[in-house]
């Protein structure tokens, strides 16, 4: 009877505490929601509208329908940037996650000075994209130059220069997520596998990796979206150079990624801002679709495991 009375009093006390919070939650929610609408929802909807217009400023927009989208799809530089970005995203996805997992796995084996190594590997993630791009442009231009010119101003070296830069920045962040996943693997499962005679390779593939699928889902999602959205480093490192001159007069930047292509389309020619805005909307749809597909696929594996 006494315990039941205590439970009733606790429930009543909890209800009394929650009641004023429930009545005044709008006071705390509205400022954040208003900022979200002003800073994201309204500009996004206005951007979608402008993608159907021809304009130089938002005050002189004229509706032209799907014309901007037709020009965007017929733009060879946009198609080239899409292919280049997709290839970059696939390679960086594999390189970053494999190396980040390998580093995390090594640092959870109880080696001496693991905390110091974690700090060192994570530090590049604290550097901004512009600064990071300048650091590596000086490295490639001053140390790894060819004929007095930075090697990243060539198509092949520029591609791998971006891969190295992206990996150097992202591996430490993904490593932290993988370490958290590895530390959550139940010890009794490892002990049971050892008793059953499983070696390290079998435990890695059949116990560790299936158990840390949530961490793999997060890291894959972040790496994929970050690779498609890469802009600062591409702008500073090589600016999309070198140029390819097509027979029809079209100029294509061979190492230009999607975000930089949209930026150049929008700002280099005031008359093509509607096309640049249409490219930005297509870019949003592309990245959101790929991210959702990837997230759904990896989450399904979590459920199966």
C-alpha cells in the first residue's frame, strides 16, 4: 500500500511538472521555428520560384517556365561536372570509410598513446574548407610542383589532389564515429566467438561489422553528402582547371564539381542566373535522393542484422 501511494505521488508530481511545460512550449519553439522559416524555408521556396524565371536581381524576375531547366540539362559543363562529382563521391566514399574504420579499429586495440592519436587524426576536421584548400594548394604548388606549376592544375592530379584533401579532413571525424560503434560491441559476443574457435578475421566480418552498422550508416551518409556538396576546397585548390575547349565553342573546366559549376554559372554571367538557380534546385533533388536511397539501404541492413 505504501509503495502504491509513493508511485501515485511520483506520477502526480511528474504530471504537475510537465503541465506548465506543455502549456508554454510554444514560447520556446516559436523563435527557433521563425528563424528556420526566415533562414531556410522562405529562401528555398523563393529559389525554386526563381529557377523558373529569367532574372539578374530578385526584383526583376520574369517567369519563363521550364526554359532554365532545359538549358541546364543541355549544358555540357553541367553534365561533365555531374559525372566528375559522382566519380569523386564513389572513390572518396570508399577511401575515407575504409581508412577511418582501419584507424578506429587500430586505436581500439589498446595501443599506447591512442588518445593522442585520436586528437591528431581529428584535428584536420577543425580547419575550415577555404584554409584547408590554401594549405594543400601550397603543398602541391610548392613541394609537388611540375615545371614550376602546381600538379593539381592538371586533370588527373587535380582529381587525386581533391581526394587526398577530402580524406585528410574527413577521416578523423568518421574515425570518432567508428570508435563509438566499436566500443559498443558486446564483450560477451567476442568471448563466445573466441570460445567457438573464430579467428580475428571471422569476428571482424561476422560480429564487429554487423554490430556497428548504425555507425556505418551515419559515416556513409555524411561522406556521400559531403562529397557531393564539396565547394570551398575545389574553388581554392584548382578552381576547376584546366580548361577543355570543345568544338562547338563550349568551355569545360575538367576538375569542376557540381557546386562550383553552379557558382560559376550564377556569378560569372548575370544573364545566366536563372540557369544557375535551376541547376541548384536539380542539385538539391539529386543529393537528397541519393542520400535517402543510401540511408534506406543501410538502415535495412541494420534491421536484418
